[in-house]
């Protein structure tokens, strides 16, 4: 069964450092998303991406965040200057069409120290 | 503020029983409704989607939607210990890009 692949599975970074979280969506999917889940809290929407541009973003997705699909297969989330409160599980997801429930990747646990 | 509410649980049921999970949502314009299962430390896994009022069955799972009352439910028949997980209700406006709003999830414990 096709999978959404995320790397790394766990990243530890120092506060103020830049991190890039990587995702390989399912190959025929057209819609891509990033969500995060702080430990013990809800899964929260960050951003959706379609046709090489951001289609919607949440209040969480401020100027410190950016997304990119650099080569037609990878989908990345960059956090420019990490804060302690960015520590969370980050999930990438993709869907073949925007109307249907989508497939999540296994997640990257980001720990900011 | 669009909200999705779930009882956090835990909901404890014996093996073989029916587990009933409920969810309410605040946005009357919501069009798409999903149930995800999340094991501890893992990513959400889609188990059911429902778009119109009524029941939708898939194996041991039945999703029920009542848009007038703004609630969605999930029934799990013949519950198994492997069903023990957190069940997330997620709701989307019919925007085409499908930003999902998640509830906090209900923790289900199925005892052998």
C-alpha cells in the first residue's frame, strides 16, 4: 500500500536553529498538508499546498515557517528559528483530491532544547 | 472559531462489545467528516469517511451523521483489544483543499 514517507523520524535541535522536515507524498497525490500535534494535544492544521503554492495556512504558520516542493517528489517544511514551543510531532499528509480523507506520514518528532 | 468536541474518555468496553464514540461540531457549513484512529506515538490512520446524513458501514465500523444536530458517531462492533487507541473525529468545510479540524480524541480501552 502506498505510503507517505517522512524523515527524520526524530530531530533534536537547539533553540534558534533552522530545521527542515522532509516528506515524500504518495506519487499520484496532488494535495499536500502539514499538521502538528503537541504532546497530549489536538492535531492542528498548519498549511495546505496545491499546484505549487500555498492554498491555506493557519495562524500558527507565521513567517518562521515555509514550505517547498523543490523537485516534484519531496515536500518540505522549514522552520527558520525554532522556539521551545515548536516541539511537537509534525505530520505530513497527502490526498489524491481535496475532497477525501488523506493519508498521513509517520511523523517527525521535533524536540527543541 | 470552528470547534470539534469529543469526550476524552477513556471509554472502557469488554472484548466483543459495541463501542460508541461521539463527536459534535460547531460549524453548520461542514461537509466532510472523518474518523481517524491513532495509536500512542503514531500517526492518525483514516478508518471512515462520511459525507451525507445517515449510516455508513465498513466491516465492524459504522459511522453515523446527523447534520441537523451537528453530530457524528462511530460504532465499533465486536470490539477487539487491538482496537484500543485514540479515535479522532475530524471535520472539513467543502473547500476543495480540505483543511481538517480535529477533536481532541476519545481514548478507547478494550479489555480481554
